């Protein structure tokens, strides 16, 4: 802990901004949860119960022969659809009605503990990353990169294990998405949109401002640009293009966002998860672009109901960035885009 404090003192501004982003995420979630709790008082179930007589069931005009194997769950013969609907439990679709888009029906209060653990982990990881002095080099080895890969899969595995007893991954994450032609267009389209936003930020002076405060390119970008070890380059590209999109989408969009949405509402949850996602990378220059990317991914998840769409966009975004770095490296072009 003392070493971490010493590093933070050596690079104070990026660390404070990263810490402030996490605190802002907590504040947004807390305010959203308070408002959400007040609004839930007006949901059905809190009002006095009004007894409604079910519609009269008209007997069939002639005796109906019973089926060979009558089901105890089937409605009586001759019952109209209106009568069946009147007997349906009113609270079955409460979460679907109150939470359009990404469902929150599978999340409970215990998920706040798991989400809190993930929040604290990303907080300390980001502070440690942001505390590195400008110009310092992190030594990467194949063993360290493989360990990082295993660790990311481990975090995603914890989330999957927490949810596995309640729901299978396919309905939980919306992994059945038949509109594959649309998926092929969503990825490149969102990448072009993000590039346009990043170009606008650069023209507005954001990149120079962040660099003046001690920001810079992410370690991944530096490594892809400077490393001469083909094994390290291949492993880093694999982490950026495959492992990160899969694991980060399961953790941030697949779990943290719907848990926050369950207790704080959609918009506070979107801002909360986007702030945590942007700050978790521990890079001041990349914080705002990644925050905007996370908001785009949340919107896409709500619109499609499938995590495949966000994984595809994340894959295309990181893949395009890795490809650009290799092109810059090969042709020795003086360009330094962030990831």
C-alpha cells in the first residue's frame, strides 16, 4: 500500500482524475438508486388491492370429450382467452415492463456484493496503473501476458458462475441473435462513429490537454508499437482483439450494467458502468473516449438485446486499433492513436 501511495504522489493528476471518475460513478449509482426506490413505491403491488371478478365462463354447447392425458396446467375447455389472461399472475412481467430492453429479472441484492467486489478490484487496478510515472516502462513477458489472459477469463468466470444457478448464458446474455447481416454492419459502423468522436475530441484539444496533465498512450499501444518480440506482440494482439472484448463485455455490459439498472434505473446504470469501464483502464487520455464507447455499447445492448452485438463492436474497435498500430509500425508513420 505504501508503494502505491508513493507512485500516486509521483503522478498525482491522472490518479486524482481516475479516482474522481470512480467516485462519480458511485455518486451516480447512489442518486439513481434513491430515485429508483422512490419511484418503485408507485409500482403495482403497493396500492390497495382491488378485487376484480373474473369473466363468466360460458359452458360449451355440448359435452367435450376429455383428452387422453389432460394436463393440470391447461385451462378448462371453453375458457376464453380473456378469462385465461384474467387469471394470470399480475407480477410475472413486472421487471420486463418496468425495465424495457435488457431485463433485470435475474438480479438480486446479493449481486450488489459481487458488483462491489468488481468495483473495488477495478478501482485499485486503475489507481496502480495511473500511478506509473510518465515515461516509465512496464516489462512484459509471455508468462505475464498469459497470466493476464487467465485472470481476465477468471473474472468473467466468476460472473458466469454467479449467474449460472439462476439462468443459462444464452437467455441471460441474449446469445441467440439471428440477424447476422446486421451484426456485420454494426461493428464497422460503430467503429467509424467512434473514430469520428475521437477526431472531434482531438480537434477540441482533449488529447493535448490530457498529455499536459501526465496522460499518454495506453501500455497496450506502446507495446504494439515498440516491442520486438513476436511472441509478445502476438499475445498482446490476442488479448486486445479476442480476450478483452469477450471478458469485458460479460463483466461490464453483461453484469455490472444490468445489476445497476435493477437497483438504480437505466440511465444511472449506463453512466455508472461507462465511468467504471473508462476509468478501469487507468489511462487519462483514453478515459473519455472509452467512456463514450461504453455508452455506445450500452445503447447497442439495449437495442439488440444481445451481447454478441457489443462483443462485435468491441472486437472491431480493438482490432482496428491493433491493425493501425501494426501499419504505423511497419511504415514508420508518426501517428499515435489511443485504444
